[in-house]
C-alpha cells in the first residue's frame, strides 16, 4: 500500500513538471532590453466584471475583428488572433496547444487540467516545491481573482531566454464540465491590456466539441 502511494505521488510530480516545462516561453529565441512589468492601471471594477463574464463563457455568432474562429483538433472551438501560428506538444496528461504572435512575442496556451478544481490546479502550478512557477527568477504576483468555477493569477518573471515576461493564467470549468487552462503570456514591455486581450476573447468564445455553449 505504501509503495503504491509513493508511486502515485511520483507520477503526480512528473505530470506537473512535464506541463510546466511545456509552458515555458522557449520557442521565440532570446530578447534583450526587457524591462520590469508596468504597473497594472486598469480600472478594478471593469476588470472584475470582465472576469465574472468568464465564469460561463459562451461563443459569439461571428469572430471579432482581427480574430478567426478555429475548430482545434484537440477538441474545442476558440477564437484566436488572425496570423498567429499554432503548435502542439504532448504533455504528460494532455496536449498543450499554443497560438503565437510572430511579431511581438505574445502567446496563448490551452490545455486540459488533471486536478479536480481550477483553484487547486492553479495553486499546485504556482506553489509545488518541485516545479511551481513561483520558483522562477524575478517572480512577482500582479493580481489574483477567483469565482465559483474559475481561478486566475497574473504574474511576471524573468525568463532565461526571453527576459522579463508577464503572464495571465486563467483556469476554469468549460460548458461540458471539463476543466481547462488558458494562459496568455507576453513581454513585460507590453501593456497588461495587450497581453490580456487574446485571453479575454478566447474565454468568451471557448466551446468544447459537442457541448452546448450559449
């Protein structure tokens, strides 16, 4: 019994470490001249309203200007910015899909969660002593928010290849009850609104294949 428990713990750590490795911004090459993340100046009330709307995202009837609606082969429909390239890597638990802006280094990452709640998943991703991203150099929390079916963390850190980066990590329950994460990342030189915008659009349009959304 104790041997089985030890194996289960080791598998859990390996899964988390595999996902974190895939989430690092490693595909863009190194950048120089990065500066610390600008302070968050968005109106707090409007931000909270936007986050409340993401609790039960429903797809729009047509893509927003500058976006395209894609039926991703992993198993969901989502709107992503036009011109962003798609890549996919197989994690330990589920594929990690990334959509990336070739011009300014912004990126969306989408993957299914293995934990039982968004809050637990995000807490483990941040604080696990083996692979949590709170261990990254320059880690600084910018904002936290949560609701009944979602949890979000905004932070910055210093990537070894790309320099200072900012991240918005949003984990939520989709329309079919499946738990997902959508992470928006970008250089710290961009405004928080620029990094968050593709995430907001992805959340409002996200719909698992076969689910009734909106």
